[in-house]
C-alpha cells in the first residue's frame, strides 16, 4: 500500500465552509479518499449508569450505557472507526468497590474497544487484581513508559500496537503518569516509570519510520496542560516529530474539539480530551488521500454529548 496522508483543519465548520453541506458527502465518496473516525473516552471512573436525578447539573448525564448507544449509532454511519480509551476507567462508584474492575473491563470488551492505556486509578485494587482482570479484556492495553517486567502484568501489556483500518495503517502507543507519590507503592509494586518524553520520541519514530504507519496515535494519561514544566500532552506534542494525534486523560479537561499544538517541525499535532465520567465522547474524523505523500484533505473533530 502506498502511504496516505492527511491535513488537519480546525473543525467541522471549516470543512462545511469550504465544501458546503451538500458537497461534503460527495467529497468523501471519492474512491481515492478514506475516512477514519476516532472515538475516545477518558476517566470513565466506573460510571456505569448516568448520574442520578439528584446530581444537579450532571443529572442524567454520562455513563457506559449512554456512551455505548452513541458509539453504536456512529459506527452505523461510518465505514471505518476506532474506539480508544485513555485511562482511569476504574474507581468512582460502588461498582468498583463491589467488583474491583471486572465489570468495567467486561463492558469495555462488549462495547468493542480497539485499545486502551493504563491510568493511575487502574491500580486502586492492587496490581495483582488488575492483572487478573485482564482476562476480561478482548482488546490490547498499551503502555510504553511503564515497565512491568517484574510485576504480575509482565507480558500482559503491549508497548505499542498496530492495526489496519480501510487500508490505513495505524500505530498506537500509550503514556502513563508518574505513579510514585500519587499511588501507594504497594498497589503498583515493582512497576518502573520511564520519562515519557524520550519514550514518546523513540516509539513514535519507530511507528512512523520503521513500521510505516500512516497515522501515529498517543493514548496519554499525563494530563492536558499544566502551569510550569510538568510533562503533559502539550509538552509531548511540542517535543515530538512523528505523533499525529494525542488523546488524553487525567485532568478531566472538557474540550469542545481537538486543539492543535505545533511540534518540533512546526507541524500541527491534534490534542483532545473528553472530560470525565462519559459526559462526553471524543470524536475526530480524519480523511486520507492516497498517493500524495505529505498532502491531505481534511480533519474534523466533533465532540459528542452523552
């Protein structure tokens, strides 16, 4: 397959403004174009059902059940999609206290997630329990900067993952936050944290240059942005050269749509995060064009309300 490329625009209004609503469908129907829709969640925090009616402005919002319905509806309207998670699936409702993560992982498998990464709250029942719960997953968990070699998770977590959607080769890697000082040491055991900046550069370069991926996605649980120099999605994006999209979590940041951050080469990296508790489903629509290396057509980010 010859390489495909895409160009990032700022939102659906831009796309419609350029082509018009009536022309957009015919534009996408061209045989040399392929659309890939990225759907993503973060910080679901064991919110199985929507918030109860006494939850004020959150009443009736969020939850796996409503997310699942929205995801199914979108999948019925697009040919190629990925469903990805950016960590902290666990902890936050009595369901976690009762089932210690088993239920959440079963639901994610039923929803058809394609990949996920590990947040700090995944360790809240201990690393042994987390490893046991992996038997309920039918998709890969990815972490590039946690070394689990001397833990019960050894061999259960991938450093990266590649897959093909509609002829588009996608490379995915994951970054987790420093656990020391955030999570009790007895819960994460001998997990070794590695600096995510050099790790992200190494893995993304491998995926783009050696694995020949058309699209490189980072699943991050570092946080969207901080004051000072603490590592974040913005920092990873600005220090990168081969990452196309960063999907994030940890800071519970609600964004109306994906933002762009210039990388070391001055190219735009899409950075997105979708709040918490399933009150938003992140969505990014990418359009790829064949046989025009370095060129692309459009990228659209659409946040989905629960």
